[in-house]
C-alpha cells in the first residue's frame, strides 16, 4: 500500500478539505510527504452518519462474526509488512524493535478481544424466570444482557502509534462491543494511521460489514475532535493524551444535549515507594531498574515512574550514586514530536529552577533536534507537600525523588497525590508490615499497584487495570487496557415477558451461544 | 422510637442549625410536627469527615460482615412496626397497603444485597498467573478485583419514602459495595426518614461498625445537597428526582476539582406501543390494564406509562371508549406534595390548552387539596413530532396517546424520543414481525423493554435494569434497581507481583472467600 494523504470516510478514500499538515521526522525536524488535510465539519458529519447507519447492522452481528472481524484486522496489519514499521519509525523517532513489538502487541490485543467475544462473559446474561404463583404478586420473566452504546470516537495517542491509535485498544474494544469507530488520527503519525486505516478498511470489506463501521479522519487542531465529540450520533469517546486535551473533551461531552461518557487517560506520575529494607539490601539493583524504566522509550509512557518516595539516609545516598552513574551513560533519545520535546524541556527547566529542588544527575546530551536528556531531581517531603506544581507530570524521562525522614510522612505524601495509573512498592520481607499498612491508601490512589517491579510495561490480559482515579483517567471505574475495557462501551438492557422467538440469541432458553448464565441467582457451570 | 427532629451525624443525633421546615400532610395541607432544621455547611462537612474516617475500616470488612449489617438494617426497620407506616402515610398521602408493601420490598432489597455480597461475583476476581519463561518478555502475576469508590451521597426520593430513600436501593447498594453513605432526606418525609435513620444507626452500633458509615442530613432547599456533592470526600452520588435537580447535581459533580460520577434517575414518559392485532383482539383488556397502570399510586412512578402509540382506526376508537369509561370511575388520589400537585396541574393544563391535543377523558375530581385527577389526552403523529413540549414528562396520572396512520411512522416516533426507563409492546402473534423490526430501536431508547405487561412494578432481582439513556438517567451504563446496581460504586484495581501474604483475601491463592475466579482466561467451576 502506498500513502495517498487521504482519509477514510467509510469505504471511501477522500482528501480532507481543511488545513494542511505534514508529519515531521522528529530525528531531523524534516517534513514528511505526503501532505494531509484536516476534515471539514461536513466530512466529520459524513463519517458520523455512516457510523450511525452501520450501527443497526453491526450491533446485530454475532460475537463470533465480530471476533472474525478483529482477527481479519490483525491479519491485514501484519500484511502491511515492514512498510508500516519504516513509516512509523520516520514519524515517531521510535526504534524498529520497539515498533515491531508494538505491532505484535496490537495484533495480539485484537486477537485477545476475539477470544473474549467468543467466551461470551462480557454479555453478562442474567435470567430471572417467571414465578406466576408468587404471592403477593407474580414475578415476570426478566432477562438482562449488555448491548453496545453506539458509535465511538477514538483519538489516536502520540506515544503508541499502533497499540493505542487507529486499530489500538480503544478501537478494538469498541468494535468488539458492537460499536462502530470513528478514529481521529494523531497528527504526529498520519502516514502510520493511513496504513493501518487501509488495513482496517480491507478487513471491513473482507468480512462483508457495512462500510460505516470504521472511518479515519485527520485534523491538526482541536476542531475536528470537538466536532466529533459534539456529534449527536457519537455515544462515547476514548482518548489518551494530555490533561488539557482530555478535559476539553470531557467538557464538550458534558455540554451536549445528551451527555456521553468520555474515557480519557490523561496524567500520572506513578509514585514508586522505596522501602527501607529493600533500599538497604539491593539499592544498586533498584537504581539500575529505576533508570532503565525511567528512560525506556525516552520516558514517553503513561506509566513512567516520575516520582520516587524514599527514606533519607546512607542507603538512599548509595542508591543515588548508582542512579547518577547509570543516568550519565544514558544516551539522549529522540522524542515523539517537537511539541512533546518542548514541553519536556519546559518541565525540566521548571524543576531545575525550583529553589527546593536539586538535580541528582542528567543523561547524555543529545545531538540533533528533539532529544530527550534524561533527568533526575531530588527534594524533601515538606517542599513536595507545599507546592502542587511538583506533583505535575513531566512527560518524558524525568523523575523527582522525594526524601522523607519518617515513615509516618509517607501516608501524608500519598494522601496529597492526585489519582494515578500505578503505584509501585519496592520492598523486602522486613518492609511487609509498613507496606501492608499503606496498601489501602495506595488502592485509593491508583488503578494498579505493583510489588518489586517497574510500572512501565502494561500487559494485555483479563486482570490488567490501566486506569485510576482522576486525573489519571476521567473515569476510575474503567480500564483502557485488557479485556475488561470492553465494558466501557456497553450498557445493560432488560427484556421482560418476551416470547422466546422475540429474544436475541444470547437470551433464548436454548442458549445457542453456549453461555454460562446467571439463572435465578445461580451461575450455570 | 419517637420523632425528635434531629439529624444523625454519625452516631450523634443533633439539631440542624439551618432553616426550619415541617412535613406537610398532603391530604389536608396541615403541617406535621416536629420541626426539622436544615444542616449547616459545617454539619455537612462533619458528616463527610466521619464518612471518610469510617471508609478505611468499613471497606476492609468482609463481604459476610457487610451482609450481616444489611440484614441488621432490615430487622431494625421491621422493628419500627406500624409507627413507621403511620408516619409515612401522614407525610406522603400514600395508602397503608402500599407502604406496607414498600417496607417489605425495602427489607427484601437489603437482604438481596446480603445474598449478592456472600455470592461474591460482584468482586469480579481475575487472575493472570506469572509466566516467567514467556518470550520475548515474562508475564508478571496480575490480579484484579473490585473495590469501593468511597463515601456516597444519597438523595431520598419523594415517591418511594422507604424503597428509594434513607435505607433504599442507593443506600443499600453503596453500603454493600463498602461505601459509607451520607443521606440527604427528602424534605417531604423527614419523619419517615428520621425513623429509618434511627434504625440504620442501631444496626451500625449493633454490628460494631464505625459511626461514620451512615449519616442522615436534612435540608429544605438545594444548598445542603450541593454542599454534599461538592465535598471532596464524597466520591459518588445517587439521586432519583426531577430533571432540573438531577442536572444541577451532575453540573456540580463535574465542576469539582475531582469530578465524580452521578447516578441520577430523572425523567421518562415510558412509551407503550399498541400493535394492531393486539389492539383488535383485546382492546378492552388493554384499556383496563392501561388505566390501572396509569392511575396506580396517583401515577407517581418513574415508570408510569405517559405515552401510548397506536394505529388510528376502529380498534383504537373502541380502546378509547373503554379508557374513558374506566377513567371516569377513577377516584382522585392524594399526591405526594403540594409542589408535585402544582406541577401536575400545570402539565395537564398545558396539554389541555395545546391546539393539536384533545382530551379523551378525566378521572373523578378530587375533594380536598393535592388531589390528582387522572387525565388522558390524544394527538397525532405529526403534532407529536413537531412539538418537543409534548415529549415532556407530566409526573402523575396523565398520559398522551399518539395515533398514527402508518406503521412506518412508529420508527420515526421512537427515533424522536429521548432516552427512557422503559418501553412496552402490547402485541399478539400477528404483530411479531412488526415488533421484531422495532426491537433494535427500542433497545437504543430504553433500559427495559416489556412485552404484554405494564411498566409500573420494578422487580428487585439480578436481571432488572432500572436505568436507560439520558435523560431517563445520567448514566445509561448503570441500573439503580437490582443487584447489578452495586457496580455503580465500585472500581477495579489490579495488584501485580504481590506476595500472597500481602494480597487481600479475595485474591489469595487459597481462595478463602470461595469465589469462582477467572484464572488465565478460564472460569473456575
């Protein structure tokens, strides 16, 4: 497939009529061809109208038909071959191995949802059978299952050009749920988006689905995104990006005549707690692990460890020596976009200029534009508690270590934090009691709590939670990674007193989908 | 127990220091003693602080301990005896049998949640075991369960002084989830609320729970409610009431530094579709069933059938004759409050004055204040589609029948409706195909779809959905009745790499709670 600069409005490849933009190779600041044009308001409406038209048929497809569709998307993405990896490398500055891994994860994610669809638990079928003789009133037959919300607007993320963009987690879970997806490509990787969009379009055609099941729009500013979220045919939104961008979408979604849910994953500094015994016993290993996690992918992960809490003392001093040694050898890595690099530099400068903050060490300086020079700073608990600005995420390989004198301060520090995607405990057996006492507070703050691991690396599985209290996400009741993410796009409907022939397959007495239903309070085995 | 006019801030019975108000007997417009005083801002904050303080211990109680607490509440309510029914009758104008039935439902609801807690499926335990040898990267051990959101603000409803007030569905599901509840009593039945509040307080003490698990506040205007929703320690809101009130709470919850979910059940006209064959075959029976459902409890149900869609013709004419005959014999019933009666009268007057609307019949006029004279009006499809004002709920025993010429119009009529709690089909075998074609559209509009039944009457069970798209509720992904309502107050947390001893009971290898877990994608049987 070759790049055309065209969007996909349903099955049609069309040029946008809005403002022009190009991808930029962040390693060189060179513009990349072809030119892309943003969607006009009319084009946004066309995509939404097609999605709405497709919804009637698409939501009536069987779970296995949708599973086959997701698998077809994975195959089509794999068939793009190295052209996809090469374009993604040019647009994002990410290395080949990372993008190959991300492609594998993207396809595995689609196939995992296919498996989830076939297993059927997501339908959550509940049947309470009629009790015509019950006193004082008979009970009618009542049957519940989950149905899709409607067309979903998906916003591609800058930092996962494959796994959280055009055919990434939000799109996969929306399509799995039975919701058409209208994707707004991230402006930083339009070529990658176009290639993946073409792959999805092929799968739509191959599976004989209505064309409106998938559209791909471009747009350089916020206009296309806000138009999409404001369209009455869009019923939910998936977003990963900045706090400002996420909050603007939440505001727009709430201001509609019919408000809709927004699943925005926005901001997290992912506190790591270094407990005394662990710090004493294996400070060097922890320092190495920390620097590796901090600098992975130039720190451009939502779960990057941006905050460490550690007890003041000799063990911490030794830890910091190793951190500095490690960090000084870290080469500068290309960041995703000039804008992200500018924001990183500004965040780092603000930390460096803060009177209560000291630099521990820096990575190697970069050679060329948009290089991320890794940074670690240190402050103390009082300063951190006194200034909310120190709680702000600096997206990239920058971290702040907060040293405290007394373990009682840790609870105060945790209570002062905003909601987080993750919280990590580095502990040894002697730290168990202290850790145990903090666990309830940690669970209030974070969607995922880790022991003796690093938060970068998010497994796509049943038990994953990539979510957390505000502002980590706009909806702490959800996860955007893992099979439970399908729930974001579902709602329950109860059918009462239906003759069997009018019931959808999932609710029929004969159980043609082979589900384990909850019947009169008992789970079928 | 005797009425004291006092609120409950945790275990302490205290007088409000805000403005004074009395309950009113709507049958006579007489004020009822004692006087009640609204909570001050400080008192609201005290209740929230106690709830927050209680949350640490309460959320760590076992499911069976919480189940025992809910059962203790039910016992304490039953122990109030007839004094509760008498006070509720005086405050609401509802008849004795209805209130006795509602008390039974309230206690059954508490006991149903106890059963749900013990069954444990609400914890949704998912375990993905470590795969240390996996290539290219090992998989860590990941375990997910649901945890409570935090203290919940519950707003008592005017029309269910027991089942959706102080110890009603919202409170029961919040307490079941592990969330302390701060209840704002509805101003129309403070005495009923005080009695039930005392019963809950007794159960809190009997079960040895922290006092902040439950507080009961009074407040005549919106100030107390908005103060509650704005308090940073409140993490979710349950509300049943007017559209204006619900939207104000949603706005307040979204404007917080940390937005929180609001489950507001607001407005529904509950369309009933009379299909041709059913109307032809059993129009008289349908007319009787309709009038009975319409006038039940003076029509003061969220699921009252306020809209009928029926094909023009001789069968409809006969149906209307019976409706008129039945309605003219319906005695006027006392409405819940003077305000509700005024709003009903204004709504009925607006329909009567509408140039495209004709009155079919009225019930008997009332003798005394606040009597609901039942009303049925008729219009045609064009007029209904042309004027959104005709889609507005008139809370009480008033309905509008929309006659259409062509079955193709029905889809237009449905598409034009806002979201609904229920949609009802009255059909015979010859109507199946027409009904089948409309089912997808009906499921988009309503949380519950009924066949050959009437929407009043909401079963408390696993399969019930009392919810629906906006503005029926503020969150179509939820139900406020039935065991699935517990989900409103839960969020998932994933624990990664935890040693068994640090895991909560629900996630331990030995499975001490006896749950059927999802392990490596397979459900335990």
